[in-house]
C-alpha cells in the first residue's frame, strides 16, 4: 500500500476515534427522542357514507381515489345515513374513523368524542309529491302517506322535526320510513303521496325525480321562518331551468331550505390524516357548482361539533408546507419528528462547533508539549542559564529532534511540526553561538 494511502487511513482512524463517540451519543439521543414522537398514521381508515345511490357515497369514492395516491386506503362503507354514521363514529369496535353527517343531526351523538373537519356543501331538502295534490305548506300534508327517509338517516330526523312543527305525526298521518331509492320508487308507483329527501342536486335519485315528469317538486313557502327557527338551515333558490335548460327543469323558481353536509371524525383521528382528508375535500368541493360558489367550501362554519385543532390550522394557514411538496408518508414523518429535532439541533449545534477546535488542540498538543523543554534551555528566556551545560543542552536538542521525527501529524496540521523543527534549529544556533563565544573567551 502506498505511504500516502497509509497516512490517509491513519488520519481517518484518528478522526473516527475522536468524533466517533460524539456521533454515537448523537444517534443515541435521536433514538431516545424518537420514542416520544407521535405514532405514524394508520394506512387504512373507514369512512361512513350513505346509500350507494346517494351523494355521500359518490363523494366517499372520490376521496378514496385521491387518498389512494398517497398510500392511504379509505374504505367506503354504505350506511342508512347520518344517524347511523354518528353511531359508527362512537362505536368501540368495527366503527368508522370519519363520516359524512347532515347538519342538525349532531344532537344524536351521545358523547363528546366526535369533532368536525368542516362543512362541504349545501344539502337541500327536496319534497316531491304526486300531481294533483294542492300542497302550499307542510301542514297540508296531514293525513297523507309520507316517506320521511330510512331509520338512522338525517332525512328522517329533519323531516320529522319539520312535520312535528306543523302538527303532523304518526297519529294523524301515515309515516313511512324507507331509504331514498325505495321512497322514490314508491312515490313514482303511487304508493306514497309525498316524500322527503335530503341530498345534493348531484344525487342520481334527485335527478331521476326531477326529470321523471310523474312527480312534482314542492317549494318551501316559509323557508325564512324555518331558517330562523333552525340555525343549521339555509335558504336556497332553485331558479327556473337550473337543472336542465333545454327541458326547462324546473319549470318555475323554487325556494328550498338546506342544511350543510359536514365531515366529522373521531376525536383521536391522527392529525396527518385529518390534513390529508381536508386536502382531498378541497380538491373535490372547492370548485363549487350548483348552490355552492367557488371557494365557499370546505368551510369551518355551519358545524354541529367542535372544529378539530388540526382542521382549524388547515383553514387558517392552508395545507402543511411539507405535504405540499413531499410524499404524504415522508411529510408525515418529518412533521412528527421536527418537534423533537429542533431542540436536539439547538443542543447539538454548539457541541459540534466545539469539537473541531478541541480536535485541533489535541493534535497540536503533540508538538506544543515539547516547547517547555525548549524554554528551559533557551539562554534568552532562562535567567539561570549556565554555560557549562551547553553540551547537555545541545544533546537534548538532538534528542528532541529525533523524537519529533517520529511524531505523526495529519497533513492539515504539519505546519506545527515544521515550525517546531525551525525553532529547534534556531535554538541550536543560539547555543552554538554561545558555545563559540565561551570558547573565544577562554582562549
């Protein structure tokens, strides 16, 4: 092996011996700190939606496709609606992590373990009835056969609330509980006189009813009064021709009331998943359409539950910086570790600033420790210099030079070695000059 290579290997070993313990301590510190960071988010979560023909299910599938690109599996579970979704969020096992719920159904929750991630869009109340019925107010439905939505659905909760406000109950009217598709089929078959549906205008069931021609849409004449009584309701205007311009559907303006659809989650849902879900919601709903203006949703307003802290940060500052530019899992890891990395870096930075000077002092000490012997025999420094010791002093210099010749110095510090040799030679000249002067005086 060439001498230069041997020298390099020796220097590398010296550096490793000096800096190695510091590196090991640093790694140990990071390992210990890593134990205290928040666990990684799960790779699979469940979202409770609604019937397969409803808007909840369609939006759940859209979220699933977006999250799949980030390595998150979102299982879309069909349900009877908001009531069942709230039960699944509160379930101890086999429940849901996140769910769509209808505004105004939050009172169905038994505890406080649910948080809101935001409202997503308006979900109008649609009331369809058989032609030939003169229905101006909800109170006119007394004695009819009315579909109010399935058990566990938000439609049923809202329908029964409004009907009750108008003096209608199962004691004076035939109340039929069924899901939206079944109610639609029964209405068009003549087995129901009227039916309530709470759904987006994008729902296939709503579009089918609007374009069927065999049923009529009922407007809400006292919409402002209902919105005043129930603050989760909003008054919407469905203009003539808004659904289909060519077919002029609807044939006149209608006033509707609408709660909002909200995204709710378990209170312990991982913050990184909340951010990922809101980014998906932003992609799906931000562009608006229908009753929603661009940028109006997702929104931190119109909520049944307390807004989660992670969602609140999202609405204030937008998507996390790391998640904008890095893959989800890498961004999540860095986000979870930065809380501990920053203080560790603050502590370690001074440590590593001190190490190089200490290493430099340690290397140069191999030379500096011999300077005391040079001072002891320097006639200009030592006031007790005895001329009779000149020979022993010169012998000491020769011995020092031999020892220095065997000292290994890294290339970056060889200047210290050559300086020491120059000082030995300079002192030797002084001693030889003193020796010659002493010899001249004795002759």
